[in-house]
């Protein structure tokens, strides 16, 4: 099962831009953690792999959104009492 998830993660990561900071093993590890937290009674390997695909996609989307949010944050400096004219 782990080798199938590694292959799946590798395929998912090859479609992503290089800016994604996951490596294959890290993506598989986080996927397993999310699958365990769901406590879903799986009905075979296909069910596990199908759910893992969805979880991996969500993890990659969440990571991309987080990076975009951090990229777009602007440091605001508070204005003093003086107003420049």
C-alpha cells in the first residue's frame, strides 16, 4: 500500500510547479495522517487509494493557497501623527 501511495504522490507532484515545497515522502506522510484522523472504515485498497488521491489534492491546494496568501501579505507601517503635505 505504501509503495502505491508513493507512486501516486510522485505523479501528483510532477504535475505541480516547482514552487511546491513538498517532497514525495512528506506528502505521503501527511496523507496517512489525514486518513487516520478521518477514521473512515475503508473497503479495500481502491477505496484507500481513491481517498488518498482526494486528500493529496487538498493538501497541495492548501499549500498553494497558503503560499499565495503569504506572498500577498503587505507589511503595513503605521502612520505617525504628522501628515506629509
